[in-house]
C-alpha cells in the first residue's frame, strides 16, 4: 500500500465476520474504511471480533457506523444504551437549556465510548438539519427548528464524542430538513434560493466551521443554486463549503447506493468519480456486498482504478490526511473497564436526567 494513499472509498461488508472476498476488497489501496450495519451485529463480542478482523487487514481503515440515537442506532442490545432521539434534546432545551447541553454532551460520550469499546472508530453524527416539520427521513433526528439551538446542542454532543476520542461528521450539508422526499428512495429538490438556505439551514456549519472534523453533504438538489445534488456539486462543496464557510476537514459523501445519488442512471463508479471531482474526500458505498456476492463493489474498484490510470481523478495527500485525522485520538477503554468508569457512569446518569424536560 502506498504511504498516505488517498483511499477514497468506504465500503460495507456482508455478514458477522469477514469473508475472503471482504479481505481482498479491504486490502485494495482505494479503500479507506468500512461502514457497519445492523446485519453486522449479533452481540458485543462478535462486533469486537469483526472490528479486530478489519484492523488486522489494515490498521488505517476507518470503521464507521450510523449511530445517532433514536431510530438511527445500529446497535441497541447486549449492553448498548438506547439513546434518545435528538428532537428530545431540543425539547429539553425549551425548558432547561443548560440541562439539555449537559445531556447532549453525555449522549455523545456514552455513544462514542460504547462504540469504541467494541472497536468502532467513528459515527456519522450529529445531524445539523433543521426540523422544518415535514421531512419524512429527518424528522426527530433533528435537534430543533432554530439553527442556534441546533448549533449549541450539536457542539455539546461533539464535545462528548471528543471526550471519548471520537471525531464527528456533521450532516447533511447545506440542509436536508426542508424537503419531504426520502433520498434513499427518491429524488429530492429544495426549491429555495441560496440566501434562504444560507441564512437558516447552513448557519450551523458557518458557526461551527473552525471545530468541524467532517461534513456529509445531502443528496438533495437545490435547483436555484446548481442542477447537481450537493454531494456532487463543485458549487456547494468548493465554492460554498470550502471557500465561503471555510471548512477544512473531511467531506464524506452520503451513500452512493441511494436512489437520489444516481438519479440519472449513473453506475457506482460514475457517481464516485463525480463526487471526487466535485470535492469529496471519501465516497460511501453501502449495502452492495450483499448483492451478487459483492460483484458491484468489485466492478466499482476495477472501474475507479481504471479512471485513476486514465487521469480522470487524482490521488490527493490532503484527502488522505483528512481521512486519517478521523481515526480515534486516544486508546479506548475495554468494555468491562468502561462500565466501572466514574466518567461513564456520570454520563449515563446525565443521559437520563430528564426531570425538568417536557412530559409525554
């Protein structure tokens, strides 16, 4: 493997342990990480063993999962704490702002510490989308309708993650909360102009930019700004996110397997190439290992390598470093030690300290 390889792909694996095909794909220098799902979960010991298998293939691989709390939490049994939806923290803010901040930080620490005790490096959280009230896919994943509340609670959660040595990924830039469509299933368009989006949905990114580690753009089209979804748009990623917002961390695409990512009939490799050319550092490719034994992933790796050789995209040392910067910043506590930790126990208590939050 080349030193500082860009490694722009994050792939999924099919089962509870690695297959020979998985290992072969993960050794490919174009692969920089693994994203886990509920199908990769049976119990804690199994998850830890799977993560150890991945790191044995390549220790620089970033092991990630969607673990936000509420309905988006891949692991929630065998000791994992079922965390509240972020909207619950926003409701708590309305009656006890300091208490909500404390609770958000506690959620971040518990979330990260439990994942890291099992070998998971990274979670795609927090959601910075505003709760406009009509989104089917965001809904209670959003903290609040007010960008100021979203910003403060997200920052608190990120501080909790960092206390456990975990980076974060703010999503879905510049904002997914206004559209009703689910981009997993359909094309989503936000008809508003740039100024409206910039003043509201994009505000948390502006305010948090100096401390943001990673950002995931939305598979949403904002036709008043660009004809491409944000994750494939040089306008959104380079002109707005990099230059105007001043973001310097990693840009991680949303899943290329989603309907909105390839609405024009692109192949996985065409979509990956488009995202890399637009300015993404890492492209997520989910739920493809379970299709025809992972044949779509093998085709993607082959075609993206061919595109590299043809000069259609280039390896980027800065992108490589941004990915490596998302790896944990400190050793993880083993699970049994974590359970006895005063810091963990205090955070766990704070997660459920809701006496002053709204009832019902």
